[in-house]
């Protein structure tokens, strides 16, 4: 997926459960856009499951999955967060948080058992998720006066994902637009040929 024009994620929150030797592993998978949003989800789960023994998680962000983070939450090192992370990476997903909440059942699972349980719970949640592919987008500002808007709209037609007007200040009124990465190069060339000034933002 490295340097691709798109990435895979999940469309909505899902939940699954795995049991082993009396312990319950409840996995929650979320589509997220930032680490801050992920932390909010984790904190909310801790409030909803205050009596759980562990709230282990893994997070992947970035168009090329460049941001990866995980937590064992007091389980032995690399027995929870890393198996969850592997489940996400194994499906080529990004902008995804998976949290596995564990209720201890009274019997120790050992290191191999924990790795298996957390990884399986995460895989179960991902397997019931709706996996979607999203275009990677780039955002630009085109400073221009209102009289130039019709020409600019015409050039942007059929290429732009999102378009909005902006008033940065009295002298710099313009338009902000988002375009998919695969369409950006020819569109930028076309705008420059029409003598529009373009700024990446």
C-alpha cells in the first residue's frame, strides 16, 4: 500500500467477543481520524467497562500506515497490544483503533495464550467490519476575487471532492478545495495554465 492513491479502513464501529478458560475478550473496532479521537474512545470504554481487568489497544493512522501505537495495559509485554496491531496491519487497514477489553476468568493463559486470545479477538472484530477503500486527498487554497469564481468553478468541475469559499482577509478571498491524489497533478497543471495561484494547505 506504500505510496498508494488510496487506503483501506472500516466504515463503522463493530464489536466481537472471544472466550478462553473463562476469560472474556471483547473487541471493539472503530474508524478514527486522529490519536485524540482514539484516546476519547479508549477513555469512554474504560467508563463503560470499569470492572474489566485490562483495556488493551492498537491504533494505526496515516495514508501509508506510518503511525502505529499499542498498549498492553498491564498485561505482560507484547502479549496484547502487538497481537492487536498485527490484526489491523494484516488486513492493510489504517485510521483504525481496536480495543480489547478483558474480564479475567480466574485461570492464567500464559504468554502464548494471551497472544492468541488478544489477536483472535481483534481479528474477530475486524472480520465483521465493513472494509472500505478511500481515496487519499490533498487540500489546496486558490486566492481569488469573487469575479474569478465562475472560471474557477468551471475548471474544478468533475475533479473536486469538497469545495468551500473562504475569506482569509480583505485582500485574499478565495476557494479551498479537496481533490483525490490521483487527480491532483493534472488539475493543478490546468489551474496554473489558467494563471491561478495555488497553495497547498
